C-alpha cells in the first residue's frame, strides 16, 4: 500500500465518491470523476505503482483544495473528484479538465511513460444518451452499489445450491 501525501486510501476515497454522488443528487450540481490507470504498472520494492506515483506528483499540485484525490483501486487506479465546477456546459468542463490534466502529465512525465497512462472522465449526473456500449461509467460512479450487488450474487448462489440440495434430499426421502 502506497502512502502519498494528500492521497486518500481506497476505502476513504470510495466513501468520498459515494457521499459526493449523494450530494450531487440533492443539489443537482455536476461533478466529474477522473480515473488514471497504467497499462503496464511498474512496481517498486514496496509494491507501489511507480508510474501512478509519478502521475500523483504531476497532477496533485495542479488540482484545487476542494477537489478530492485518492486511490480508486489501491496502487492500480488513481481517482480525482472535481467538484464545484461552475456554470459552464458539461463538454466545456470536460475539455478544460482534459487539457489541464494532460498538460500536467506532459510536463512531468517522459513520452514513453505518458502513453502508458489511460485517463478517463465520468460525469455525474450522466445523460443516458451519452452512454456508448462498453463504457463502465455506471460502475465507476457507483462502486458501493457494485460491491453490494456482488455480495448479493454470492448469497443467491448459496441459496440456490441449498435449494437444489434440499430438493434432491427430499426426492431421495
């Protein structure tokens, strides 16, 4: 587990994402989740992702104090929640954020490392017509609900197995 100054650990970051999503549902204000992940993670002796640690050093000085940064997936995917984005339209906000993030990365990382980083932006609330097949926007913005659904799947499989075994035993008797 990598400890970097100002970077929330995964459980706290996912909790902050959940709270920000609920706040946005009430206030009807847009926020953007940016995710950075490395195509080929370079690990150091502590198990941390060297490339993403460099990305943190590049990006975190350029984000505002009101934005929230942390591990979306520990040492695998870095996230930043951009809040209080003003009155611009969504496309303008996304373009401005992408330019700002890419410029910060470009000024601090060599090209061979930069091309290994995948940057994605997810808006909340999303317009349903914006969805294209294969996008994981829903799972990115709702990690708490995805974890809950996974837990329910396991319990349903166990219940189904118990039903089958019980039925089989009843047939034998």
